[in-house]
C-alpha cells in the first residue's frame, strides 16, 4: 500500500487502489476503542446532466436523484432496512448527500465486522421497485416541506441563489416536490450503475486496525464489479457576476437571520494548482476570522452594542465548479451588520493587517487543524471531502507555513470585492 504521512501530525494514511478501481484508505489509530467506516461516491446533487461511460447521448435526470438514491439504498429485498439493522448492532449509522458526494457511514466500539457486513452489502445491492420508489416520494416530500419552513436553510439557500445564475449549487439538494415526482426505478438504477462504480468511490476505515488485515476484510466483502470508464459531467456556464444583490424573505423567526455571501472565482483544479487551492482556502478562512471572528474589533464592537449577540458562522465553500464565502447569523439589524462588514473590509484594505493579529490567527489555525486530526470521525470526514476535491488533507498544515501578511492582503483585494457581495435576510 502507498503510505501518506504527515510528520507534523504524526499520522499515516495507508492507501490502495484495488483491481476493480476502488480506492481504500486505512487510518490506523492505536489504542482507541472507537471504530469508523465511511464509503462515499463522487456523486452529488450537482450531477444531473452527464454522459454514461460508453454512451454518446447526454443523460439528464430530475433534481434530487442523488439524495433519493441515498434514502433508497437502505431498503433491502428481504424487507429489512439496513439502518435499523445497524442500529440493532449498537453502532451509530447514517448517510448524507452534498453537492458533490454521497456517503454511508457508521461508528461504534463493538460488532464492527457485523456492521461492516451490513454496510458493504446494502451499498452494493440496490433494490428499487415501482412500489418502494413511490412510497419514498412521500417520505422525501415531507423532508422537502420541512426544509421549506426552516429559516436557517432558507437564508442560506437564498444567499446561494443571489450569487449564482445557473450553477446547480443553487438547487436544493433534496430537489423539489415537482422534480422528485419524475423519479422512477429506471432513473435510480441508471444513476446508481453510473456513479456507484468502484473507480468513482472511496472507502475509509479508521481505528485500531492493522492496515493489511483490514484491507483483506474489505476485499472479501466486495462483489465482482468492474469500473466502466470515466463519467463526463456537464455543467452550465456560470458568469463571474452575481445574480442579484439582495434577497429578503418573510418567515416566523424570533430574530432576523442574515447570510452575507461573496462570490469567488473558481480555481482550475489541475494538479499544479492543488496547493494553491489549499492555500487560498486557509487564507480566506484566516481573513474571515480577522474580520468578524470572536477576537475581531468588529465583533467586539457589535457585541457590545447588542447588534451581534453571538459569533457568526463563517465558511468558505468551494468545489470544482463553485466557490464562495458565507457569513451567517442572527441580529435585530442585519443591514447594519452588512454595512459594518463592508466598512471593515475596506478598513483592512486601507490600513493593512497587523503582524500581531496575523500571528495570533495563524497559531490558532495551526492548533485547530491538529485538534481535528485527533478524532477518527473528523479526520475521516475531512479526508473524504478533500479527496473528491482532488486535495490531500495533510497538505493543509504545510501550506499554513507558506502564508504571510502580504499574501493575505493581496487575497483580501482579490476576493473581498463589494460588487461580488450579496445579502440574504429572513425576518417576520
């Protein structure tokens, strides 16, 4: 197996690409009781238009298929539900769908191999019928309606809609009541057979394991399935400009919610840009902490005045077709926060970043990254997300060392542009 090592973290990942194309990663953690397994496919809600390997005609499926598939895989032909089976084994099991990948997972201390049997069985054996697909539409329809009434989700999604014209990231991961009605078993099987191909998947096991031994256990549970070739995904053209400056929506909330978004330019994910993508991710996150983090002068001032009562959620979301900043929170005066945020950006551009502030943030980031790698769930979720972005998670700590004040100041000018900013507000 290939060994990926981080000397700073004192961590190793054992990686092997099997004959059928499946990539397996083992993260050994000596002496811990908890064990974790996650099996993901590079298939998310953005992938609704694609070419099946070997076909010349483009395939278009309704929005929400990736999430629908995630739900349906738990149902087995013998009438059992694999989520119930895993729960009865005493493990915590779940699954999730994002814009660019879907994953199935469990964690626990006992019955690991029995749980591994179940997870690897249901992921490899889909069972779709006209009846069970129709039944699932009702269940997912309830989930969609629940999200339609969720202010936190609405304020987030509206910020995305304000930034993007055509990118499928603006479409709800679950789809809509109308789009899921068009899903049938043939569509599900076609998407499963296309995207649940071994070469499009990554399996991670973390815990107190011997890499060679647990790899053999994986191989014993794999069915004889070959990869069919490269999947070509089709995405619409997306202009650099934002779609609209502001979206405001009325919902019942105790206090208004806001989401400030900044649309960023997508970096080419070619091999030569991998470290630059990581460096930019770190740099943007550092700038957000300098601007509105708990120790920033802006947060302290707004907190003192009762305008920002809790620290905002700050994030830089990016993939192969999208990149944006989000600052989200609650406030009685979202517009004032937006104006003060823009002023602080300009102030930092004009006056520069203080060396002492930069050093403090850099140390904080370094410490936080090391802490994340202490937990097998955190490290596995980070690794699988980065892998589908084409990134080696261990490179983050190395890239922190390369960031200096000059780099952050240039990034501030390049990314934090007012013409790329939007605001989404939800209030009564």
